[in-house]
């Protein structure tokens, strides 16, 4: 990507805030010609940086970039004159199209009113964008003079009136909207995710920053890039390397106030008290808001009924509505709270404690105590800590995990050294994990590890640390940590030891380590009763749960899940089905989230897609209801994979997109890798080659660093399926061969079997069917197990692809009959397509047309656009065409393909077409291959000739 005007070649690409800024990929421009966006966000969110990246991404034409001059804010039309001057005096950094009729610049003495200003601006932009689109970026547009803002606002509401112009304005999002910009679509820059913040630090330091220090900075910055970089610059080299302790607090009042910028210094004492009390009220609030009534009463208590109790704060800082208040900027809120000093903060919390009840009231009482427990009144502090911990641990007390974590952590601060303090910190860490705050949890666990007085508490700390690493860290390290937890907990807390056992097995499963899975699951099996004998017949037809008592507790579910996983890995399929079925049947809405997730996993292992969908949906609802942010990503992961297995790829993509956002918010990179893999698989069906490549790159990047063999295999399968859908069977076979054949390169044991049908199809279509025979026989055993409802029909399709002509016909027919019972539009359409292709090559054209037509309908129904294009091509080769179009007829093309065709006919290169349409050259290449296949042409010259002939031929009525 290279910019053409004000763009600097070293600027990074535009990126979404849910992926790291360091990812070297081409991103789409945030606006296209004829569109406008108002970019907003709180102080330090990176509005200027965003404009630079947007300029890099805009490759369709030149970019004009201007920054507002506050010194000229009182001069009418000063901003507009500055902008128009750029068109009259281009330079190396701001090339502009030469004016065609007169000059664009306005003489300072020229009289201007609104109509003439609008006319001058639109005339200049129309001329500059006559040959190609133009991007106009105005940074800090709110600082322009009112007359220029008004002209800019009118343009933003109707950018098409100025020609092929894209407009980006920036203005702060923590202040009321400038009236002149009302009606311009907003584009708000949300805080960076933890992964993106970490990537930004790695980018700035070349990856040399100590990992623990990096995590501390990410947590302290709370997604604000300016604060993140300011914290980085404030540390010494020894602190950056982790060899010296970090300052506490990391972000002090001076740093926060300096970055906030808009944090006012000329407030009255009454306004200061209002803002401090409001800031104290929203501390640890899940949504950053607080009820107005208790704040008003607290102000009355603090001021003795003074006018401050009216709660009439500066509107630039605080918003009131629907009985609640919130700060416009989290950074400003932090700055106001920090600069008040401990005495003022404690007074505000004391006043709020008198107005609040339940856990919030106790927590305000605790914050009103001295920060150091050693200086608190011993008896009062101890009693408060006990009450706070009891309330936080009571499930009947309504509170989010984040609030419970804050309460338990504060209880630990108010408790002297010893077992109670470690116990409070351990409980706080557990709530932090549920709240999706893994860094906070790990810091609490560090304190437990150094101060825990016995093995049970140390084991509990390792159990939680392993659980955190399982979602965000090397899975081999997670497995070792969980096995350590198991050894520490075995004699003291058997239920927790069992949870550690299953966690260690989950880590080994994610790594594709079958021996590690067996080792973790097999230990202690003699303590859980007699196991089922091996060699039990496989299949879901075995009466699951016969003569077995229902599971009555969460521990029973964990034990049964362990038995089922162990039996599955030992190939005792009948026993596996019985145990896993009991886990699924035991789940019910209202159960613990962990129990529901186990049920979803068990159902997927059996191929019970209805059960998996129900359990994962129940887990998702429970996680949202209970505020367990850490469970959202895993629940959506199970839903995404369930819908992929069911062939509902659009719904799978929706779940994976939401799950990716949840995983990023919770700091769960391993979960994010699975959501990237799921999106890549869904995109491989849609025919979106760019999306496949992007998500595979993310999934593989995380998988390589954290040892996620399962996610890596899924991503590789997605690439192969995209090749197959794009009509490149040889490439697909090359990619899938190592994954499915026996040997050291075979993919994850829970995934490679799912990819066998794709490999067999690719090998057969590439003329390499002989290499697929052995894996088909292994696939037959998988099909008999019944873990995949599509597998029996897929098996017959695979056999048909490899069978001699006298057997293939019947095998295809039998496969279609099984598809009737299994459901799934995509897999049935694939079988119809391959059968139709086979029939066409044997000149059974009428039968082929019926099969190919059915395949096309099935592909279109499930959104498999790449496969639908192949079906259309086969229909044309059969002498017919979908929709009645003749082979070689441009009417068979999509609108995007038609645009590309006309650019090719005009002599444009792929790069020039990509710039004109604001897409990647890979996308242009992809569409051109489809066009060549659809029209039966072999070169650009033939394509240009066909376009010329079509345009000369009169249309028939």
C-alpha cells in the first residue's frame, strides 16, 4: 500500500480495534467516494493516527490532509480558505489536480457568505476528483471557525454533491457534538483491546519489553493508546526490562491530567466536589455509570445542603439522563479522581457509603478506610473485611464478578498477613477471571503464590493460573500448571483436583497431544469405580444412560465427562457415548456456566448438534445474565463450531464475529484463535478469499506462539477448502494431504477426520484418487461412531469419487438418500454437484442438468458463492446456464465482475483496477478467474473482444 499525497510511507495500515495494530495487512479504507464520517473518541484515542492510517488505506486517488489552526478560530472562513489553498498551491506532500476553470483559492479580501462558500468548496472538490476519487481529511475540525464548520458540515451531510470525494473529520467524542456537524455519520474509536495494546507496545519497543511489565502497562492504560505510550516513556531502562520495580501508581494524577487535556483547571470548589463524588460513585461500575439519587444525597451530606447538592456539573464532562450519570471520558474521570488526593477521595466514599446498601455500600465503606491496612483501625478494618468478603461470596447478593473481585481484593488489603488474606485474594482472582480481567487475576495470584501458608491455597492459585493460561497462553505451560495444581489439591480438595485434571486434559487436547490427554485423564481412574470394558460396539444407537442414575452435582458431571473423554481416546466408543450422553442430559437452563459448557463440549464430541446448540445457548444466556465475561467467548466458540458442523455457515460466522470481540475484551487470545479459524472456515464457503487469508493468518499466528494444534489444523483446512471452492483441487490436495495421512504431519486428531471428505474430493478431481484410498477406510470407522451426522453420506460420496463407473452411480444415489435424513444444504449440494459433474462427463446431459441445478440451488441457499460459481460453470459446459443466460453472455456476471470486465476491456492492469475499486489485487485476480471460466475466454484480449462485440450487438426485446 502506498499513499499518493500527504501520506507518509512509514505509517501503519488502518486496522480495526479488535486486532493488533502491528498486523502488517492491507485494510479497507473507512470511507469510499461519496461518503463522509465524523471520527470521534476520548482524549488520547488516536484520532490523528487514525487519519494517517486511513490515508494509507485510501489507494483510489490523492489525499488532502489539513489540521485546524486554533489561532484562526475567530476569523470567518479562515479554515475553508486554508483548505482551498491546498488545491491552488500543491507541493510534494499535497499534490492536487490543476484547476480547470479559474483558481480554487480564495483571496483574503473576497467577500464570502454561506452559498458562495459552499459553491467554492464543491467546485474545487469536483475539479480535483474529476479523474479519480479524492480523500479529504480535516483533523480537529471542531477548532475551525463557525462559518467554516458550517460549510464543512453541509458538505459532510451531502458529500456526493462535490463529486467523487470521501470526507473524514475528527472531533473529540468526550464533549457535546458541535452543532454544525450534526447529521454526519459518526465513527467512534473504541479503546484498544488488550491484544492490540500489547501489539502496540511490541511495535514501539521491538518486542524487547518484559512480558510482565507489558501486561501491567496494558492493564493500567485501559485501552487508551496515548496513555499507554506515555506510561512506556515514563519507565527507566531497568524497569522496562523487569529488573526494577514499577512506580505505584503507574499513572499518577499529573500524567493523567496532562493527557486528559480537557480536564479543566478553573473549577469552583463546588464543581470539584460534584465531579469527585461522581468519579467515586462510578469506580468499578460495570458500565461506567451510577445512579443520580445516592450521589445527590452524598453531596448534600458533604456540603451541608449547599447548592452543589443540585448536581449541576459542567456539561462538557458529565452526562445525566434516565436517573443515571456517566462521564463523557473515562480518562477525564480517572484524572479528576486521582488529583483530588486521598483525603478527598475517602470523604467522598464515606458520604456515598451512607447512601448505598448491600455490597456497593460496604465497598464504599472499605474505600473510605486508609489505603494501607496497617494504618487502619485494627478492629474496625478486620470486621469490615469479614463483612465485605462474606457479601462478595454470597450468590444471593446481586453483584457482577467485577464488583465481587473489587470487594474481595479490598477485603484482602484490610486483612493482616496470613491465611485469610490469601483466601480473599484467591477468591478475588477467581472473580477477576469470570469478569474477563485475566491480568488482574494473575497479579492477585502472584501475591497468593508468595504468601500462601499451605498446599491447598497454593494449589488453588495454580488451578486458577492454569485456567487463565488455557485461554491466553502456551497450552503446554497451562497443562503443566494444572497438573501441579492437581498434585497440590489431591489430598485436600478432591473436587478441585478433578477440575484441574480436566483442565490439563483440555490443554493437551488443544495441543493435539493424545498421550498427554490420556495421561491426565487416566490418573486416578481406579478411585472412580469400574470402567466399561473396551471393545464395546460403537454408535449412538447404544442405549445411552441405561441403568444409570442421573447426575446430581457439578462434580458428578466432571467425573462423567472425564470418563467419556477417556473412553473416546481409548476407542471404547460405546462407553464414550454413554458417559457423554449423561453429561448432556444432566444440563439444564439455570445451571452453572461451567456445567453448560461441559455439556456443549460433550454433545459436539458425539455429533449431537441439537444438544450442543441448546447447551451452548444456555451457557451464553447464563454468562450474560451473571456478568461472566470470560465465558462469552467459549460459549460462542461452541455455537460457531456447532453451526459449521450443521452447514449453517452464515450463522457460524455471526457467532464467531461476536465471539472474537468477546475474546478480545476478556484477553483470551487462544479463544480468539478458534474464532478466527471458525470465521476462516465460514469464509471459505462464502468464497471470500481475502477474509479466509486474514483470519487464517491471525489464527496461525496465535497457534504457533501458544501451541494450538487444533486451531492451526482448522485454519489450514479453511485454506484448502477455499482452494477447492475456487476450482483449485490440486492445491487443495497438496495442502490437505499431510493433514489427513498418517505420519508426523497429520493434523489434530479431533479435526483431521472432518477434513477427509475435502481431501478425497480434491485428490479425485486432481486425478490423484489412488492416494486417498487408505484414509477413506479410516474415515469409515469414524462414520460408524456416529459423531458426525454428515459422515455416512460423505463416506458414500468419497467411495463414489474413487469407484469404477459401474459402481459410482449407485453410491451417489445412496449418498443422496442419506443426506435426506442428515440434513445440511451444503454437504448435499456438494454431493449433487459432484454427481452432476460425473454425469456430464459421461454425456448423460439431462440427468446432469437436474443434479447441477439442484446443487446450484443448495449452494445459493447456504451462501456458498464459490461453489455456486462452479455449479454455474458446469451448467454452461452442459449446454445450459443458470437463469437462462447463454455461455459467453455478460449478463451471467455479478455487478462487481462486470465492473472489473469493463476496466479490463479499457486496458487497465489488475493493480489499477484494485485502486479504482478500492479492493485488493488478490480480489481482482479472484474475480477475473471466475469471469474467464464463466465466459469461456482464455485471455484478456479475448475478454476485451467479447465486451466490444456485446456492446455492438443490439439488445433483442
